[in-house]
C-alpha cells in the first residue's frame, strides 16, 4: 500500500489518499460533524472511451452490474442487501466516468465497501435480455414514433464534438443495445473495471486507516487492469451551428451550447463567475430578462459541464414554437452585453457571495465532497475549497469580460432546437444565428 496525500487547511476537510497494492486509490474526506457517510466508487469509463460499435456499452455494463453477484445472486437479493443498510445503490454513467454510490449511517460503511467489493469482483451478469428490454425502453424516451432522435442536449453535443467519442450518446444507439452480448459486457468490464482505473472515496465521520483496511479486505481481489488512455478532446469546430429536429408539441426545446475552457485552465474560475452573473437566482440576467420581463420562456437556465480536458457552457430551456426566434435573438443580445463589458461590481459581488455560500455548504454534503475529491481525482488532483474560494475572490470584472469574449463567441456556438417550427420561423431562427457577429 502506497500513501499519496494528506491535506488540511483552515476550512478544508482532511483529505487523505492511499493506493492499494492492486492499484486502487482509496480517498477519505473526514467530516466529523456529519451523522451520515457516503461510499462512492468512481471508474474511468463512459462514452468517451467507446468506439462507435461499442457506444452505449459502458451504460449497459452499469445496468448489468445490478443483476447480482455470487453472494447476492439476483437483482432482488442485491437491492435487498443494500436497503437493509438503509441505503439505495445509486449508479450513473457519464461521458468521462461511471459512479456507484451509497449514502448511509457511518456504522454501515464496512458493509457498503464489502458490497461494492462483491460487485466489482464477482458480478454474475445474468438476465441480459431483461436488462436489454429495460434499456431499450429508456432509449424510447429520446426518440419519436418515427425513431428520430429528439433529445436536444445530446444533439447539441453531437454538433460540438462531431465524430469524436465525446459527441456520442451515453446510452448508445438502439442497434448497438439490441446486439450487445454477454461476451461484450464481460470484455468491457475486464478492460475498464480494473483497480488502476478506479477511486474508492468515503466521505463522512470516518478514519482513513480504517477505511483503507476495509478496502484491502473487500477489494484486494479486484483485477488490477491497466490505466486507460484518455482520448484527447477534439479541436473546436467552427460555428455557429444549428440543427432543427421536427417534433410535435406546443413547445420547442433548446440546447444552446458553447465550447468552453476546461477546469484546469486559469480562466475557468472566471468562467464560473460569468455563469453566475448570467444565471444564479431569480434576479440575475437570464431569468429576469428573458422570463420575468419579456415572457419568452417559463424556465431557462445555464450550466457548465466540465469534462477532463474540455467544458461546455450550456443554456437550456423551452418556449412556445412561435417565440423561438425571439428568445434566441434576445439571448444573444444578452450575451453581447457580457462580451462588451456590461458587468457591474454588484453582479460580481453577488456571484462571489453565492459561490462562497455554496462552497461552504458543500462541506455539509458528503456526496458533494466525495464527488469533488474522489471523482475529480480520476483525472487530476482537485484543488482545496479554500484555494477555489481564493481564486473566486481574485476574479475581476476584466477577467469575466475576457472569458466571455473567449467563450461566448459565434465560432463556439451550437444550437439544437427540437420542436414544431414553421418554415418561416426556422428561416428567422437561422438568420438570427448566422448573422450573430
């Protein structure tokens, strides 16, 4: 076992990390003030690592792991064991990683780690046809009755990343899901679910040495595997790009996406401040201007999706079909104001205050701490909370304007619109997007 780091600094929790002999990283975030704990296993596997033929296989494997293990030979037995701990086994597959997580009382942490050890070392991969049926039903949510994709978020990411794996759908295309075999599942599991490709993180009132001992007992037999090579993000495409998919209904769903700076870029914290100036409460520009004052959408919001070496700045919402060109036009005008320096001292001060509150609140959230110090560590050492607060406190209006000019530019823009737009409305929308300078 190789110890890696121990950090403690002011408001920061004590974060310790060790590496087991098989290569598994074990991280603890000690939060003695909490009465619950989170046990989370992060694995470097997802759509980013899939070929077109394997697209959707990471998600498929995640589902198949719920079908039982040698000790818990069915989905019922597995879920019963989890629920006896007062917990639920939460799992999710993304583009960059897959997560398995249990939240529970601290006294049940050993049992939770043992259960994850069972899952990672002795899966049965039974009932593949049952799971295939469920996933195909899940896919139906993103397609219309003519089998046309209507998920605006995925369509927009396909525009931004093109043929790169980051542009693939996490769930995969229907033909892939229909033909994945047990051999495919076992091959993908053996390739990616190695100890060297994972991080076990436990956050809560726990002691590092005890957690490491539990992990050595439960996960020592986890296949070491190989550290997976991460495919680099593709170079940015040249926008603006617009794709309209016709779909019946009274509203059009919009995903408006900009290729942005990655989390390790020095400008990233200014990007976070920019996001909060635009959308961080009912009084900020996005909601107040477009929803409250102009009535162009009931709900519209912005977010950043950070990936290992890229990020997306996304604005998503839905509005009546007839309002789509007006909504996009007013939004681009709003973004123009940010690019031209129309950011006030009060707006930046509010962004800082709210960012600080949410950062402090995250110390009371074991799941957030596990995600930050466990999930992020799959790719790079996460900065401490105090470091991030200091970075945000140092952000200036000039920094925010500079990153707005860099990111909120026509060349970085991709828009997916899913709804029933007339030819005239679609022409108006295209003109609005292509004429944005």
